[in-house]
């Protein structure tokens, strides 16, 4: 049985499979299989899209069940993905939501340009010509909240400008609100562990810089300190003595005693922590982190590092323990925070 319709994740398992089993008295995975093959055709160009797809998605929880569908798509152009039922169900919604997001973003920017007497077509041409950052996979991997000295400032400037012009641009307004909500999920994930000794790996707003201005890690640490947590911080790029100008002023105002929290010893920070929060993409340090982990420690990975790194730790009984009842909520919050 192959589901082609657009259905929410979990529909195959919660509805399709039980319904078929009940009606047929047969067992899924034994007497029949349920797979997902979402269609990506558009009204007005459905035949072309079907014959020349950009992607083809085949989903099953047992990939051997996909054999008959693989044969159907032999010779079809475009990349073919074989994945789980849930991913196959979800990806169609993600594509459509992103398409709607792009249309809305373009319309709001176009509206603002018109009100400012700026050529929106010229702006769009230049904007879309950047295939390194703008029209690319950049910034599309789920992770932690954004920050820094540019993105928040420029978003506020645009929305303020729109407000001054009496323009209603709800998408642009919602970006900062969504970012704040994402940060809140990270705070909740840590607090849900009910543990006080927290090690935060990563302080600057992104790896490779010591810029702390509007870093989400700084805000996370402020919130945790306010909740009575004991914080230790490691960041290979941040040295208190090296901070100057507005960068130093910012952190001095946000966390005045930051010097007492910073450590240059990664292993010591991990060793002394009950919860290790990873907010840096310095992936080369992940293995070093794993070698220091104890089974009773909790990892909260805000940067979506490859799961295999943590699986490797699990095989040596070094992985974060999320099995205790007090940390079940943390796992749920963590999945939300990094997704």
C-alpha cells in the first residue's frame, strides 16, 4: 500500500496501518507493507513534473518494502531519496510551507520597496543572484537561534521602517518573535532536567568569532543564572582579555561577572557539569567531549551535530543519560529546541 496523498507525519502508523489491519485481519510488515511516496506535482504542470521530477521520495520503516517502488522509478530523472515513513510524510509539508514563505517574503519586501520608491525588481535580481547564501542551502539546517551584530539590528530597522510607513508586514515582524521562542525552548530544555551544574560550550554568536553582541548563548546563560544555575562556559574563540570596544561593553553589561564563568579547559568544564549544553559548531571538539562524559550526564545539543557522534559515545556507555524520569521532559524539549 503506497500513500501518495499529503498526510501529516504519523498518519501511516496511527491511521492507515491500524485501519488496514482491522479490515483485513492481516499484520503490517508480515502480510502487507505500507509505504509513502508523496507527489510533487503542480497544477498546470503536473505531467511535466511527474515525468521530470526534481526529487522523488520513497518512505518506509523497513527499506526492503520499497523494492517494488524502486523498480517503478528506474530511469526517472532527479534524485531519489529512500527514508522513513515519518520523513516522507513531513517533507511534502516542509516544501509547501517553504514555498508559501518565499512568496510572502517576496511580497512583503516588494511592498516595502514600493513605499520607499526603490525598484523591487532590481533588488530581487541582485538578491537572487547570490547562490552562496541567499538562494542556497545556507542557514537551512535546524539549530540554535540567530544572533550577532547584524541580523537582529537590521530586522528591527526594517520593521521599524515599515511601522513608520504604516505598513503591515507580519512575516518580517514575526521573525524576531520566532527567534525568541526558539531561545525559550532551549532554556526550557535545560531547566526541565532539574539540574543546576550547567556547562555551556560556545558563547559567541557563531564559531570562529569572539563577537558576543546579541549572542543567543549569552541570553541563555543570563536566563539560567537567573534561575539559580551554576554555569561554566568554554569557547575556544573567546578570551575576556581579547574583548574590546562595544563587544566588551556588551558582555560587561549583560553578564558583569563573566570572567568567573569562562574557562579555557574544555575537559574540566564537561567533567564538572551535570548538563552539557552544546551551542558551538566546533565539531572537531565533539569527540573530546564524548571521552569525558559520564552516564549520568545530560547532553543538550542546540547545533544539531551529527547523531552518529553521540551514538558512538553510547556504545561506550558515555552518552548522555536521558532515561531517568526527571529528564524525560528535557528530551521532549530538546527535540523541539533543535528541530
